[in-house]
């Protein structure tokens, strides 16, 4: 007997109970998704050694989140968390393919942030941290041969140089 036939053979009370359990499960999943999309949860995600999928999810969220959520992310030390991820990944001159993908996804997060006024201001406020994170040291993104890493790094550094008072000094100091 197939699944459909087995369900049809159940008593109406058992079918109602199955529907209640299904609705309850769906509601719990929806709550979990809603709670997971809070800005502070993305900051915690970044602080907990994120994988490529989590970083990609964060970059998509930052690109599409309402401005109030982006501002809450920034207030929850999101820039510092992102800088920490990049610092960890960029400290060595050579990286694995997986680490390269992580750096690329993390840079998409930073690029999404500098496309907002609040993000620009936060990056300016943390300019030395951001610059030092990915523009200096053994694993400088500016020395990378991967266009997908150099472009966002140059974009963020250009934003700093243009919008921050004395930003060009911070950028040059990082080089």
C-alpha cells in the first residue's frame, strides 16, 4: 500500500492530528527563519568561523535587507566581525580554493555595505581596521591574481579615499 492509500485509510481524527502537527512544524520553521534573519544573528554567524554558504547568505542579506537592518548590523559590530573574517583569511600569502571562495564572499559583504550611506560611514569610522585587514600583510588582496578579489578591494579602498577625510592617507598607509 502506497503513502497516499495509507493516508486515505486513516480515520478523520488521525488526519486532523497530522494536519495540526504539519501546521505546527511549518510555524516553527517560519519562526526559525525570521529569528535567523535578525542583524545580530548575522554578526554572530560571522564571528563563528562561517563557511562559504554562510558568507554568501550574509552578502545576499546585506544586499537586500532594509536600511534599518543594515544599520542594526553595523551597530552590532558587523564591520568588526567582517574585518575579523577577512583578517583571518588574508593573513597568509597563499590560500586554499575554499579560503579564496570565502574571501570573495566576505568581500561581497563589504561591497554590499559600502553601497549604503550607513555602510560607507561605518567603513570610514573603521577605515584603518578595514584597510589593514585586506590590503596589507602577506595575503594582501591587492596582490592577488584573482580579479574577483582585486576588484572589490579596490572598490572599498576607493570609497575610503574619496569619502573619508584623510581617507587617501589611510589607504596609502595600508599599502
